[in-house]
C-alpha cells in the first residue's frame, strides 16, 4: 500500500528546530501520512512524536540516524524500531558521550580559525539535547562569522581539516546490526553526499546489502531527476526497498529544506 511519507526528519532531540510534537503537527499540515523521526544518535524524542501522531491519527515511526566510520558522509537510518532497542540504545549512549567530548575540541578548532564561540551559548541552543555541528553553525551565524549555516559547514565544519577532531563512529555493519536488533530496517541515507563514482557507489551498496542493508534513500531534496533514476535502478538491482526523506531540520538551521511527502509503497515498514 502507498503512503505519502517523509522518512528522514530531525527534532530538538538532536539538531532540529522543532520539538518532536510540533514537528509531527507541522508534518501533518504538509500532507505527510507517515513520518519517521530520525534524530542523530538518539531516540529520545520518538515517544513524544508517536504520542503526538496518535492524537492526530497520523503514523509516526521510531527512527534514528547513525554516522558510519567508513566515510564522513555515510549515514545509516534506522526505521520502524521497537521501543526496546537495547543494543541501539547502548550505541547511542557511546555516540553521545563522544559528541559531548568533541564539543570542547570544536571550540578549540574554531578558535584556531579566529572564531571565538562561547560553549555555554551552544549548550543553551541545544537545550540539554545532543550537541551537533548545526548548533555551532547557528551561533556562528548569530555572531556574524558566517552569513548562513551552509557557509559554516563549507568553510569550517565539513572540511578535510575538520576531520582531525571528528567524533567516534561505529562501522556500518555495527550500525545495521544494532538497528536490526531493535527490530528496525536499515537505510542508506542521501547517497549523493558520498560523492562516489557510479562504480564505487554500486560496490558500496552491494557490500552494505551483504551486511544487511534493507533500503536506499532514493528521493532526497538534493537528488536530481537523473540521480533519482540511478538510485531507483540501484535499489532494484540489489533488491532494496526505496525510501524518501526531506532531512528536515527547520527553517533556521536549513532554510532551503521543507517537509516533503513522497508516495511510497511501505508494506516493508508498516509490517515491521
């Protein structure tokens, strides 16, 4: 059965602008029938989102987004998780500890670049939740160091030099295993971000499929029609389900991204 779905979104539980319940309400107004909350390295916001979805008679899936160590742009989504994700919860705990330690190194890194950031301001912006690079980017915009959050990433927070202070990440097979242990389905997010050649991307997808990958995020705001066609063909070739997500964070952190429902066949998720 087909549903209008957005299976890649973020809330204030990580680096999104809206609280989980507010995100659900906003998604419903945008025409989303099935929403997955996929915060970075945490499932803390999903129960609030699910309760809000029940009140609005809208299906909300437990989700998460995990960065894999193989490449800084390799992200694995976990969708349709059970409430009792013991292995995933432990992995998220380790990832959060690494993020908490990294925040001091980001401050020092930016200071080397002539950018003085008050960590307390970043922590207040995060509101006690997972501290991520977009929080630093927003503070940099606030104080005029960059004109937009995208510039903060392009010039500082997503460069080769930045990688020397990157946090701990699990290998992709471990991410997939933790997602499966939690009853979920594993999805390779935004494959275009990897920047791989067609041959390298195909070999990567083949390897991830062997590791248990369930789906490929074929529809994404920055995927061109040509990319979508290529990813759909790749998904069919390796018997992967097709997923779609806006990667919505909110108008402040990502002004060029909106909640975007895409019609998808979702029996593979709804029955999970």
